[in-house]
């Protein structure tokens, strides 16, 4: 089974960092930073730190596991994290130089139901989880600590 890690990266302005994907022939969509857990990663959290560094040259404080989604061949772990600095220009991930992968654009969106409704966040299930958490107020206090 493929294991992936992704981060709900909350900024000091209480926005969330997302990556807008633009690929030929596919409507644009957004994803959370992250990627596959590699055999030499010491843990899922270590994999997430590596992915955040590769994708946005950032360092994040992981707060907790927020949600896990599983399909037949893939398990995705979504973590809640606080991020203070990043640089999309300094990203180093191999996917950025791969031909035919389309464009990756880093964006900040409000961490609100309206902000989430304004983008097509994939996978759909995590968008629903985040809408519920935002509505319940279960993200703000933890992240601000």
C-alpha cells in the first residue's frame, strides 16, 4: 500500500497554504503540500518535513494527525501544522522539473468555509473534513498555541 503524508499548513495570518495545480486538459485543482513516504524516511512525520522542505522550502511545526483516508491501494495521512516561513522559489522537489507535470502555484487561502468553498481541493474528502473542523472551531485554538 502506498503511504502519503499531507499538511494543513496554517500561517501566522490564519490562512492555509495550498498548491494550485494546472495541467493540460484537466480543470485546475488544489492540493495540500506533501507526498509519498519513502523507504528511508524515519517516520511519517519525517517524510512530511522532507516534503514541505522540497515543495515550499519551508519548516513547519507539526501539531497533530488530523485525518487519515484510505482507498484500495493508498493511505493518506493529513497533519495539522503551523508554518512561519516558506519560499516557493527555492523549492527542490523532483516533480517541479519533470516534463508534462503541469504547473504548481503556491497560494494562501483563508482558513474559512468560504475559503475552502472557493477552491477545488483534492481529495474531496479532506475538503469536507476541513469544512467541518473550521465550522466546529476545532482548528484555531490548537494552531495558535
